[in-house]
C-alpha cells in the first residue's frame, strides 16, 4: 500500500441487545469476517500474520511437549536397567 492511499477508518458500533441476536447465515458470517479483517487492517493489524504466528507458536509448544515426554521416557528406561 502506497503512502498516498488512506487506510479505512475503524468504526464504532453500538452493542446489540441479546434478544435481537439470530444465528448468522453462511453469507452473513463471511461478510462479517471480511468486515472484521478490514477493521483489523485499519487498526494496523495483519490478521493473517497474527494467525500464522499463533499457530506456529502452538505447534512449537506441542512439539516441545512431545520431545520432553520422550526424553523422560528414555530416562525412565535407563534407570530401570
């Protein structure tokens, strides 16, 4: 995005009453997600990058947990001998 282009401005919304809430259709959900992503970009966030970083850190934590568990299992086998 060039410096001349203006970022969209995030808008404030009034909270809806719980009684007015109805389940969203697939199209409405998609439109809401697009609008949310646009608002995140307007606020200076990169939602895709944030999602990838979150999944990567969770994957690393899972892998470290598995490796730690395997190391503990190896140590327990050595102690039995």
